[in-house]
C-alpha cells in the first residue's frame, strides 16, 4: 500500500496500471478492516496510529476529486454546463416567465399611464427622457473601465437572483419580478417620450445575452429553493445540498457569457456603429448562446452514463 500510494501521490492515479489500481482498491479494503480491529483491540498503540494514517492517505488518493486544469474546465463549459441547462429547462422556463411577463406588464403600464410612469420610473430618468435624451452615452476613453463596472453590476443582480433561492425560492421570485417590472417600465416610458429607438440602439447588442444570464441565475435560485418545498425521499438538508451542486454549476456556466455581455455593453453598445449593426449583433450573440446550451455536449445513441432522476453532470463527470 505504501509503495502504491507513493506512486499515486506523485502524479495521480493515472500512473498506476489496471492491475495496480485493482491492488490498491483491494488493499484499501483490507487496510480499513485492519484499522477497525486495531482501534478496537489496541487503541493506544503506535501501530494503530500508523495504520490509521495510511488508511487516510489511501482514502484521499482514491476519493479525491480529479485535479483541475484547462482541459477539465473546457470540458465543463463544452459538455457539463450545456447538459445542466437541458436538465433544468423547466426551471429556466419558469424563471423566464417571472422576468418577461412582469416586463411586458410594466411596459404596457408605463406606455399608457402617467401614474405608472411616476410610480415605476425614477424621476431622474424621466427627466432625461422628457428632454429627448437617454443616459446611455459613455465616453470612449472610459468604455473599457465601464465594461468592468457593468459586468460586476450584472454579476450582482444574478447573485441576488441565485442567492434568493435559500428562502425557498422567494428571494429569487422577488428579484426576477422586480427587475422585470423595472425593465419593462423603463422601456415603456422611453417609448412614451419618443426615445425608445435610442434606448433600443444601446441595449440591443448586449441585452439578449445579459437577460438570458439573469434568467439562468434565477433558474439556479429556483433549483436551489425547490427542495425546501418538495424534498422528495430525502431530508430537506440533503435535498438542498444535492440541488446546490447542480444550481452552482448553472451559475458558473454563465460567467463567460457575462464577460462577453460586459465587454459589448461597455464598448459596442455606446459606440457610433450603425443601429442596424447593433440590432443584428444582439440576436446573433443570443443565437450563439442557444446553440451552445442546446446542442453542445449531446451524445449519439444512449447516454454512456445513464443518470438517476435529478442527477446530472458535475464539472464533466457524473455527480
């Protein structure tokens, strides 16, 4: 066991042959049995402590998660995250409805009702739009920095959408509803004051993928909170732990998309590119996102590792 572990601890289990791996597994089972006997009959003996330490080393080598690296990270984004998205499509659909339906209601209310505009749109924003302007102009010299600022702001919104899931999803529902109403009301007020085209010129390039990421974060929050209401055959704590791993994967997968959205929002959206270019770029980016999450990681024929209900891929391996 010591010789096998010395080889495995150097560069991992990959150095061991199939026979050596089999010997390591059988030896570990025998070792654990010896540890149990030694702890029962000779609890204070030095040999017992040595056996226990050897068993701990063997357990760490056998059960530790695979090492990190660019290949493992790439596999997660190319396989694990898209599969997690497809596993949780129901949560994604509910989160999208919680964001977009209030947005549609807010848009209609702000477009047609002065009282709604006063109640839902900050006075500073209304004052700017009444002058026929918007607040979206960003000077070229500060656009790279603004990309970082906008990226971190979007991450913050998504964090609240995700973290709200720990209150049985109520925080997530509140965050999605609130942001949806505010988004729709802002667009409705812009249309009422005749600056809707200016706002569309700014938000089109990044808005599709940005809202998609917020929806995904909301889906992760709902996925996290649902086991508190319906734990199934598990204790609520265990059910939430299982759901937590899956929901975190869904959130982590959105990080590259948020980076892209922040770069586009800080540099392309406020630029003087033709409106037609921006109106085309946004849907193209969104189409690329959909192709990624709907098509990547699919296997032909039966899945090589059939998963129990509610399970999925954890950073490229079965969780």
